[in-house]
C-alpha cells in the first residue's frame, strides 16, 4: 500500500499557489497542481481522490514547453512541465496551504 501511495504522490508534484490559481479556486472550486508530464487525466483524478479523500468532477490539463533563455551569452532552456486544473464536487475543498 505504501508503494501505491508513493506512486500516486509522484503524479502530483506540487500545488500551484499563484494569484490566478487562487481566483480560480474561489470562483470555480478548481485546485491547480503541477503534475508529472506523463500523467493522464484518469491517473490525476485517481491520485487526487485517494490522497485527499475528495470527489473529482473534472480534470483539465495543459502542457507548457520550456522557454529559451540566455545567461551570460549561453543559451539554455527552462524545463517543460504540465499543469492540471482539478474541479472538485460541490461543497468539497482541499486545504492546500494553511491560512488561505
């Protein structure tokens, strides 16, 4: 069971706490997570439901390609990453950060 929980937490990397995600959270009840780039919607749904004991209504995902950056004349790229918007059932919440 510990391996299963560890693999589920590997899908969800971290909650995204930004101004935009906070507004989305209050208006539509969606929580924003950075997720593993290979994770699909059913895996994300299962991970959130198991780890936080809530009912997920909808999952939307977005892929972000790493930007080209230059530092002291050297070209490099930022990491590519994936974001998931997880809409919870009416009346359910996840306390992402204490005090919010």
